[in-house]
C-alpha cells in the first residue's frame, strides 16, 4: 500500500498562475483533508471531504477550490496564486467520517508563489 | 470556535522525561490527539484520548482532563530521534463534525 500520495512534491508559481495539487489514497478511507502549514506554525484546515461528492470549508478556504470526484482522490486548486499562498500543503485521509480516528498524511507539496 | 495552546519549545537531554502541555477551548469536545512531525516530514499519529486519564504507548503517554480542558504528552527515556515537533489536535462535536484543529506545535530539542 502506498498510503497517501501527493503530486507534485515541489512547485514554483508566479502570481496569478493557477495549478491543481493532486492527492490520492489507497486505504479505502472515507474522509479526506487538505491542510496548509506555514513556517513555525501548525496545520490549518483548508477543506474537508466526508465522502465522494461532498466538501466542506475549513479554517482558511479563501483562494482555494477542491474536488472529490471519487473515493480515492481529492484535489486542491489554486485559481490565481498569490504570495500569501506560499506554504507546504498536506493531504490527509481518515477511515471514518464521525467518531475519531488516526489521520494519515501524505508527504506534502512545497509551493512557492513569486 | 476552537483554540489550542502549547509551548513553542522544550529542550531536554537524552534519557530525560519531557511533558508537553496542551490547553484547549472548544464549543464541543470529542477527543484530543497528538502528532509527531520531523523536519521536512509529514505528521504521524501518536495517540488519542477521548476519556479522562492516561493512555500509554511504549515510551510515550498521553493524558486528558476534560474538566480542566487540558492534556499532555509525556515522552520518557528521550532519544535523539525524538527531536521533532509535536502537535495536539481536537475535534469538536457541533458544526465542526469531522474537522480537526491543530495547535501551533512544540519543538522538542534533545541534546546529548
């Protein structure tokens, strides 16, 4: 099992460019998450998906869109990148929707916006 | 809303014991969990407390007091590989169903 995979690992964008960060999990998990982590800070939730076709905003959703087309994949799109979106982006998945369970994280995408 | 507070940094020598505290404020409470993150790596799950008391997993233990809105992670017999950031996280019960909030993290520095 690969667990949670993310592509790309690194990306440099210019202000105003768009891009999509890809995330996939092979653990048949229901819940998937996108977080961002800025230097010296904790993880902040951008968007959450409890199941295919459903998404919900997190703490910092502005400037992002997400898509959960199937159970495995959850993508994050930046329509018009801004320097404030320079960050490390982590995707995570969890088996349940309610209750409590371990989140499994991908290796991260390191994004720089110039 | 939810907020969590934990110390920014703790330094200790190999073999010592370190306690990382986490206080939280939530509109509802479902559980407190802990994650470890090495520099440049992904967070990995360490432990979870839903009920009051101590949970032990090898050299690591986690404690919760719901009446005090407080928990801690105890690292025993510290090893150099324990140098990392440690995050507490909570999940509320109400409109934040399924969503988690993380603390800013505690950097643990283990010295020889």
